[in-house]
C-alpha cells in the first residue's frame, strides 16, 4: 500500500447504521410473529391492570427467539395501561442474572434500583438476610404491584434460588416478612429447561404458575424479522434479493435464532465492504455462514464461560480428538490439570471439576453418557462435545485468555481425528510407539 494512502478513507457503501445488527443493543419498536405468545403473556399480566394480584410467569424457549425482546415490549405496554387506569405498578428489570455471582450482589442491585441515589446499600458490609429485608421494606413502602423480571434465571446465583424464585413471590403469605400491602409478581425467563427441572417441586410450581413457551422461528418468519433490521442497518438497495432469504434459511436450519441471522447479515455486509463491493450478494452470505460456528463459540469463551469452565471445555474437546484415550472424566481431568498449569490458572479438585463438566452439559456445549467399568466396578462418564472440535479449537485459539493453552501439535491431532471420522480412511498403526507419541497430548 502506498505510504500516503489512508486505508480508512474509502467510504462505507454498505452500512447505514450498524447498531441494530449488534448483539442485543437495539430494542425493536415492532415485534413480528409472536401473536400467540403475546396473547398468552397479555392474559397472564391482565390481572394487574384489572386490580387483581399479579401472577408469576415463566417464559422459556431456546436462544434468540424473542423472549427478552417480547418481555421488554410487554413491560412498556403494561406500564402505559397501568398508568392510564391509575393502577399502582412498579416494574423492576429485566435484570440479567448472569451478571451477578452472589445473592448479595443481586439483592443489593435491586434494592439500590428502588432506593434514591443518596440512600444506596454498600457492596459489602451487611448480611445477605439483612439486605433481603431491605428489599422487602422497599417493596412494602412502594406498595401496590411490584413486578420483578429476572432474565436468564438459569444463571441465578445458587444461593439466591429459593429466595428469589420461591420466598419472594410468596412474601405476602409469609408472616415473617414485612410485606402486607404490596403485591409481588415475578417473571422468570430461561432458555434452559434442565435448570427448571432440577428445581425443588415447590419452587417449580411457584415460578411456573403461568408458562409461556417460545419456539424457534421458521425461515419465512426469520425472513420478515431480518428484513426489518436490514432496512435500518443497510444503505438503500445494497442487498441482493436472495441475501435475506438465504440468511433466514441458514438460521432456520440451525436453531431458528434471530441473533444468529443478524450476525450473518452483519458479516455478509463486512465481506462485501472488504471487497469494495457496493452490493451484498449470495457469495458474501455463504462466506459469512462458514465462520459463524467458530464466532459463536468464541462468544461463549468471551462472555459466558469462566476461565475454569473454558479450560474444562477445551480439555474435553482435546480428549475427544486424542485417539489414545476416550474422554472419561478422569482422563479429561488429567489433561485439564496440565493445561491449567501451562497458563498458571488455579487447579480445582476433581470433584469441583466435575461440576464444570456438568455446567458445560447444561449449556448444551457437551454431552455425557454413563459407562459401567465392568468387573472392576465403578462408573464413569464419557464426554462428547456438541460442536465440531475444529470450530471449538479455532475459537479457543482466538480467545485472548485461553489462546495459549492449546498444545503445539493440536492441529496434527485434529487432522488425524478428522481423517479417522472419514469412512474411507485407513488408520496408521497406532500401536507403533512412534505413532502413539505423535498423536498424544502433553
Ligand atoms: N419477533 C421479533 N421481532 C423483532 N425482533 C425480534 C423478534 N424476536 C427476536 N428479535 C430480536 O432478536 C434478537 C434476539 O432476541 P432476544 O434477545 O429476545 O432472544 P432471547 O429469546 O431472549 O434469547 P436468549 O435466551 O439468548 O436470551 C434481539 O435483537 C431481538 O430484538
Ligand atoms: Mg434473552
């Protein structure tokens, strides 16, 4: 490139406004294809504006299907109507439970949201029980209906589960709380039904008074939704006619997830822009979909997994592709300790490590099958990863915290593994010592 040439001076011919395509950073003023869900939601919340007690509502369904978006939209409509009818209503949230590691943090946040700026609770210094009492006092002094919306409740701090999902919505009935005038309703949102299944029955039935299921969108629905965002995000007539249908078809075939469709559109536009093209075409979309899996896994590494969970995920993946040993708990753990040591991370006990593996399964990133160890007795679990190991390894490589843990021969082993997956492949003699060393980690 010429010394005087500035690579940034080319004008963007593709994007008008990127924000609507960015992850959860734009609230649509229109909700499409959720008429049934909105009807059920309205029916569950109608009692509030009619002056009856609020119901608890549980909203569930896979990722990116509008649970949070529809909930926010319902919140606005509910508040407008409550105001019009002079029904006292105070809505807190949606609060994303993923951002709070302890019950204390979560309760303090809510109390502080309800209190004035000069009366905030400190981030430490009280017992959790006491802060809970502050919360009850705030709610009671607000009076009227208080609707608390907790998003991604599968991530609720374990020590907050019963307090929030059971005690709080039943506080009026409980003599030990100061609540008598206020009426509390809880909306809980989750994309993880396993989490809910694992709750105590009494908690489950409190939370699940009203349940609203959000299913995946089909290709034609996704097409309509993506068009709405594309109109905002792209300059006029830069999209070839088959771009939206193709992005929608791809996302529908995967999971029916709008977020993924938006990501494909953004990437497609970027490929077009990089080429200096003034239109986005089918080829750009195909190119965008090729790396989408790796990008999504990278997202997990970046904002859903702790270092320890990331290490558990990558050691499972490596154990899956290593031909010498199967991915049993013990083998995965042994590899984990080596990887953790290599990046100076703490090494947790095997029991604790097992919890991480369990969390990976809960997130849908891994699966386990139980195996009897034969006459020697005992049982173990054999792990698999849900995504292609190649995509996971590529994502890990790009991750700033975990990029360095991959052993130097990882791509050799990956290639060996991939050939082994192909039916026409003749495996080399793995019993030969040299071969064995070649295809082994650490
Ligand atoms: N029916 C719809 N109309 C307009 N926009 C939608 C619709 N459904 C989803 N979206 C948009 O798609 C994106 C993902 O939706 P949302 O955040 O509501 O998913 P979610 O079901 O809460 O997923 P998660 O379980 O991962 O939190 C958001 O940008 C949202 O505004
Ligand atoms: Mg959500």
